[in-house]
C-alpha cells in the first residue's frame, strides 16, 4: 500500500506553474500508475481543503464532502493554481478508481506541527517559546487548524481499515486567532500579538469530519493537548 504526499504547495505553484503542473499532476499520475502496474492494494493521497474554494460559498455551517465545490478556474484569481491542481488530482484518482485501483483521498485544512517552519502558522508555537509570536490577522478572524498527528492518524486508518468513501475531510479546530493565541500563551509562557488591521482568511473556517468518524473511528485531539504535545516534542 502507498501513501502519496509529495506536492508543491500553496503559492509556489503560481510562481512556477510549469514545475507545479509536472509535480502535482504528473507526479501524482506517476504514483497512481505505478501502484496500478504493481498491483498495490491501496493508495491514500493528500488532497486539500483548498478544493472547496472561498468561504463565502458556505454560509450555513461545516463543509462536508458531499458538497459540489466550484471549480478553481471559476474563482480565478482568488483560487490558487494549487487548488486547481488538487481538483485535478481528485479527477485523476476517480479515473484510476474506475480502472480498478483502490484509491482514497484526504482533505486537510491548515496543518501545524513540529518542524513545519513555513509562515506564521508553522512558526507560531516555536516563536512563542522564544518569547513572542505574531499573528498577522485580527483576534476575531477564524481559521481551521489541524494537528499533524491527527492528519497522520486518518491516513493510517484509511490505509489499513475498510473505508467506504472515496475522499475524507480531516476536519479541524475552528478557532479565532485570539483563541489560538490564548492557548499558545498558556502552554508556552510566551506572548502572542495580532494585527487588528489584517484581513480574514479566504478559506472556510469549519470542515466536518463526521464521515471519517463514522467510517473509520477517526476523531480530533483537543487543541490544547495538540499544543502541549508540540511543545514536548520540540523542547
């Protein structure tokens, strides 16, 4: 069985679309094609919450897997090339599934965890441990955060158990920036500051993980426990 995580992420695909296409579309086809040729039992690959598009598309609550997200092309230029490529990956996976490959997708939102040193989300806890961390958004802005150990848990469950659907949300903790900062301050003893003139994030802040919970027994670790585990791993 195969876990496929390799990809260029976020705005890097806009900055280098040729490499993004070769990596995210061509590389994913390589993974699916080799798995099919080798007769592997299953492939579990990383999709993303970005396939759902803008938060304004979902005014009525948690985003579940049974919604029909708008195409990234229709939301250009707000939707990244990365989102479009991940939508293509989901099409590729369905094509290979029709050919007989057992392939399942995982849609995580923003993932945080030790050693992910990318942007404020990746460095938030480490910087707080050093004294002060900054969130470039207002306290009341919302985000969906998922801890890396929970994401890994869902991948393992889909790899080894008997899922009944093609794709699954990881879900995550829907929190304001102020709520995140308060927990980080309590656990690390550091200070978190905010940019009250900063904008809100464009992605929906709330994703349902009820499908994964019902199918394979997956659930989320409480956010404070995630932060404590993070700190224990890096100190």
